[in-house]
C-alpha cells in the first residue's frame, strides 16, 4: 500500500506529492529525545517522585524512545538519586541530564553515571543581558569551559541554545562557533514557542549553513505550533526532536511525543524507533503520575478521536467498519495500542444509524422496529440528551426503548 494508507490509517496523498515536498531534506529516521522527566515536570504543579520517574523511564525505554532526559540533578537530592537509579537500569535508551554551563553540574552528571548531558546556554543577547545579567563574553567563556570539561570526562554533549529562535543571527553564530568543535550536536530551542513552520524550516537551513554537527529541534507550544515546527525542522534536515509525553511542559507545554511520532511517520514519511502500539499506555501512565488529565479531544490519545455521536459519521462508520475501516477515521485505535475500538454513542446529534446500533446492543432486532417507532426513539434520545446535557447511556436507552416499544426483556 502507499505511504499515506494502510489498514490502520488513511491520510492525504498530497503529503507525498513531489512538488509539495520540494526542498525537503529529512533523514530517513529521526532520533526521539524525550524530556518528560525534566521539561515535562517543569509544568507548574507537576511533581514526579523518584519512583514515578523510574516507572516513566522504564515505559519510555520499552516504547523505543532513543534518549531519556532524566532530569536535572542540581534541582534536588531526590532528582539526583532518580537520575542515578535510571542510569543504572541498563536501558537501551541513552540516559541524559540537563546541565547549566557549570563544572559542578557536569560533576553531578558524572556522579549520576549518565553518558550524556544537555548543556544549556542562552543564545540571544537580550536574554543574557536582562534575564541572566551576564556579559556576552562571560556567557561564551562559561560555555566553552563547561563543554570542554564535559568532553574531557567522556560525556556526550548536545549544546542547548536557549531562545535561539529569537537570537540575533550574528550572536547565535558566535556562541555556537565557540563550542562547535567540542559539542556532539546542537539543539535549537524555540523556548517561547514563537516560530511558525515556514520560518522554522528557513531557520534550520540557515543554521545548517554554519554548523556541520547534527541539529536537534526543541519546540514549545505557546501558539499551538510545537508539532508543526518539529516536522518543519525535520523537513529541513534536523536529525532529532525533543518531545514530552502528552505535551506536558513549561507554560503551554512541548511537542507531544505521541503526536510528533505519528505525524513524522504518517504525514512526513519519516521513521522513528518508537513502537506505536505503546503510545496509549504511555500516555495514560504519565497522565496518572503527573495528575494532568488529557482533554477528550486530545489528538492521538484522547477519547473523542475514536468516539462518534454524529448520525452521519456513525452511518459512515457502521457502513465501512467491516470492509474498509480506515475510510471513516484517519487513525484507528489499534495503531496506538488502545484496546477499546471505535465507539458509537447516543446523544443530541445522533441519527438513525446510532439507534440501529444501540438496538442491536440491547438485544433487539432493528428490522422488527417500525420506522415510526424508530423516529420516536430517536426523538426521545435527543430530548433526554438535551435535558441531561450529555450523552445517553445504554441503560438509559433501554428505558427509552421500553417506553416506546412496550415492556420487553433485554439481554
């Protein structure tokens, strides 16, 4: 089958038209760097305990994530111990810590037994001047000293440029140039989520003009652009993207792992090592341990994407589910490991198809119900849904059917 369609999905073939992909230079496979345990926990109010971090790390590894940013050891003793315990699990994923450009942060990473660090430095003059109150020279000196120290001690270093999407090009180039030959990769951070996908592609291409090391994209979601910007970065040649499960994170959050991975594969045709059938379980685990409930309409892992109340959509689904199920839904729930299939519910927007489906569910033969009674049942379902301002349960539907058809025994 073509890339845009399989038994479990059906997306637009225009995603793969050569003219639409002109100027794209994505890698065949993208590294997934998960920062749920660091940037995800930075969402106000979230606290992951040591045992929570271990459970999430193990689940991330099982799901096939390439790198796990396990936290920032300098935050607390508990964080240090959590990182150290995760690092000693023998995971397939590379375990990394987040570090400031300080030797003491590098020493903590070494004591925690991690093989790599994400080393951050502001890359815009205004952040350095107003937020950090440093001189430009001090910032660059600290970067060189810390990256050199980390490399001398055998650590993998991705140099993380804070606010790079608002940085002055000449200063960004100066900062990156100072550590270019020392770092292993460069992370460009849209720290405040202020890029659009078109400018992100331009930005990555611009930086690739003076950087020969792998480039990674760290995108925030303040304008709802995190996933789109991650895809644009990959289309321009970025080889890794930073994500969090469910998109939790500072302010409006980060690029959600589940949305990014699926979009990379289905919309861009780029592979990752993530096992798609682990996405739903991973989402539910983080939802439980973070205390941040996902809205029902959350893409990929929400409930609404796999539930229909609208009569016309229910009619579509019931007509195609046994012959071409991907026709009515772009993603089928089995793809992400969701045990519960497509659900047709009853409510204000229901149609005849919903009623036929519900009658079968309570053990009645729809063909034995007259068109007049079918219409009366539908009217009562709509009325009751409006009255309760919500969906009608199967138990409530039985009562409605009994009232219209007369007392019957339902299995």
